[in-house]
């Protein structure tokens, strides 16, 4: 009996602690209002070797891993020790760095030491580019907060917690797939876990530039935007400079630290993929300076046209996962990502669809520099729990974080609220609310989603999805000639996509194992993929409002769902490039078609 009561007491204490932790977490939940463009500030990089402990049974909270204790005497019982635990590279996923963790999904704890000498009057922020999927962050044993969603940045102010001298960070990550998550528990890519993007420590003055936006007005006559200060000295005079254009404006901030402005432009060259002109932006406050490189352009739709700087364009695109086949796992540097975008350029792309989640923040900066338009997406993929309010809030938060992060990138023209979501009433409400939310946050870009269509008994592909009313661009994925048919069957099909808006086919594709040559009726041969592309492009060209395409996909990518032991071996082979970086036959079909589109639209 005594044992029973002891058990009940222990359970109740655990439950109480659990509820307390949950409340503490909720209140510490970070929001998206973080320092804009952290890499343009005074930062110290905390990447490198971190210690890690794999915790499949979730014992770390109870054992207080976050205290990072070391055994004080020989008799002390301590069932973990970061200082002698193995190390792993941050940023980096665990699946590709440790053979035994290749398929692991669950909890892993990370720890690193750092030395700091905080100055009086300065403020300190700890910024994570991303951690998949959930992260709980502790500094010197104290909880800073938590973050959910594997692909967007989060940040904590640590000014009152950072120590002079030795400090330690402990991060609990968990990439378990759950149905209520965003994405849900089923998707066609690798669930790379861990701290997958850079970790930096930023130092600012007490009052600092927290956020800013700078854009061209739709009439192309003015630059408009705002600067937001945070701190005690909110009322200041701000100077915004556009260096290479010799433009400068001085404006006061109001009592909440905000200055909004609009000023006429002279000598500003517009940003286009052909001429990706960027300007050095300097924002001077009395107490802080922020720097960025920003391009100026407008984007809108008129009837069936997509207008970039008022001129009709065709989006010569390709889909991309954030995965470079040359390195195992997640890309770890700007260089890894640049290679992928330069492959898209070789295909003569002016546009890339970043599927199916926010990519590393380097990508939109690179696209700005290299002249690639971007579609950015959140992982509302296939079936998420459309009737679950918490799932909706999660999707909305991820969208907000992405828009907040990339709002100054000229390359980003489309926010996508999801991919292949099934057409039901609850989903229509969920997605419509999300579209409204995006428009509330950003009125200057286009909203889309990759929709699903259906093929009827007359071999006609139709799109009947009321979500289309909410979108600026009608996009859909279709695999006629791969799933359910052969490449040679494609000419028997037709499209009935009568849209009074621009249509961008967001996906079509077929698999081929690089170097496997056979006739065009043989699955996984380069010839079948080649014929698929030839026939698809004829079919797609019949869509009257066609203003862009993004075939699936630039490069073969890893997916645990792709289990054919000869042709796939854990790779989705729909790439136009092989995993060794060779162009497949279909690449040249697509490239020739893009060359022709480019000519047509140059006129
Ligand atoms: C799709 C999905 C994409 C898959 C692709 C495929 O429709 O959007 O994530 O990887 O099809 O290969 O089947």
C-alpha cells in the first residue's frame, strides 16, 4: 500500500512538473518578431562541434540534462555526461553524420560551451537558423524557450542570462513525426533531425534596429518601408541610405520606435533575373546601424499575365529540395546551396520553386544575387489535420516566420500556402484563412498553392478547387504519363484548365536512373523520362493561360519512401540531374523548351 501511495505521489509530482513545464514553455514560446537579417549584425558564430546525447526514451528532462552536470565525486550517480559524449557538426543533421542514426527519429540533446564577455549596456541574442522539428533551448541551465517547425529561424534574448566567462547551451531537439504537426507524419523527403542551420550570438546596443522593410511602390516611383527600433530610446532620428543610388532620407521614429517612410526614387535600376541589381542599404540610428543588400522590383498579375516591373514574364522554373546530393544530408553552407542554384541556371531557369518548406535563408539571398525568382512554401503538405486549431496556428506561425524573414528579398515573388492538399470543406477553410493571413502580412507579393486536379473518363484533366478563388496564380501538380500511365500515353490526354488568372504548372515529372539506357517504354530509363518530357511539354503548352512551369525536380533526392531496390535505393529519381551531378537526357528537352520560351517572351 505504502508503495502504491509513493507511486501515486511520484506520478502526481511528475504530472504537476509536466504541466508547469508546459506552461513555462508556452509562455516562453518565441514569436517571429526577431532581429531582421541577423547575419548583417555584430555576430559570433556558434557553429562547430557540439556534444550530443541520443535520448530515445525521453529521460533527459527528468534527469535534468539541461543542467549539464558533471560527476562531482566517485559516489555520485549521474547517468549522462555531455563533456565525454561524442560530438557532431552544427549545423548538420544527425542522420547523415552518424551511420547508427540514419533512420533515427526522436529526441537528441545537444550541448556546447562558449566564452563571453558581455559589456554593460549591450544586449545579447541567441539565434537559430532552424532546428528540426521541435527545439527547447537552455542557457546555463535556464530555459530560454521553445520552437516548433523545422525550417524557420528563432531567437532568444539572453542579456540577463549570459555570464561573463564560461557559458553553456543545451538544446533538446525532437523530430518525431506526429499527425498534428506541420508537415504531418507522411511526406516524400528525408526527415533530417537536429540543429540544421547556423547558430549565432548577436550583440547590439540597448536600443537597436529590430526590423525594417524597404520596397518599391507599385507605381515604381517611390521607395517605401519602415524601421522599427527596440529599446528605451525609441524616439530618434533615423537615416536610411541607398548607397549606390546616392539616396538618403532622414526621418524621426515615434514613441514606439517606428518610422515609416516613402520617398521618390531617382537613378534606381530595377531588379530583374537578367540584371539582378542590388543596392547597399544602411540604416543609421543614433544607437545602431543595420546593413543589407536589397533589390527593387514590382510583381503583380493582370488577367492571365504575371508582370515583373510591369512587363509580362514566363516563369522558367524547376522545383528544388534543400538537399545537395554531393554531401550527405542537409546543405551546411552558402556554397552547398549556390551549387544547386547554378544548376538551375544551367537549365536556363529564371525561377525556382523551393519545395516544400522554407529553405535555408542563404537561398533567398543567393537568388537575389544570381537573378532567380522564388516560390517559397510552408510544409502544409498532403494531409495535415485541417480540423485541428493547433495545427492551423502552427502553419500560420511558420508562414509568418517565413514572410518576416524574407520580406526584403526581391527574388521572392510567391508565397505558397501548401502542396497537394485534398479538396474538402475543412481544408478549404484552413487554406482560405491562411491565404487571408498572408495577404494581411504582405500585400506586395502573390499567393499560390500547388493544387490537385482530377482526370475524368474522357481523359481530361480538370481543376475544380474553390481555393483557386483565393489565389493569384493557379498552380497544380500533375503526373499524367508516370502514375497510372506511360510516357507514350500522354498524347491521349488533354487539359481543361480555363483560368482567367496565370497558370503555373507547379509539378510534373518522371523517374530515371542516371545512366540506365533502354527503350522509351522501359520504366526508370532515361529514354522514358525523355519521352515523358517531350510529350508533357506539348500537353502543357496547350494551356491558354500558361505563364510558367516548375518540373519535379532539379536533382535526385533522398526519400525513405522510394524503395525499388534496383532503380531507387532510397532516392526519388525524378531529378533532371543525377545524384552524381550528371545531366539526364530529359534535361536537354527541358532546356531547349526554356530557350524557346525565353525567346518568345523577349519580344
Ligand atoms: C508530388 C509531391 C512531391 C513528390 C512527387 C513524387 O506530387 O508534391 O513531394 O515527391 O509528387 O515524386 O511523386
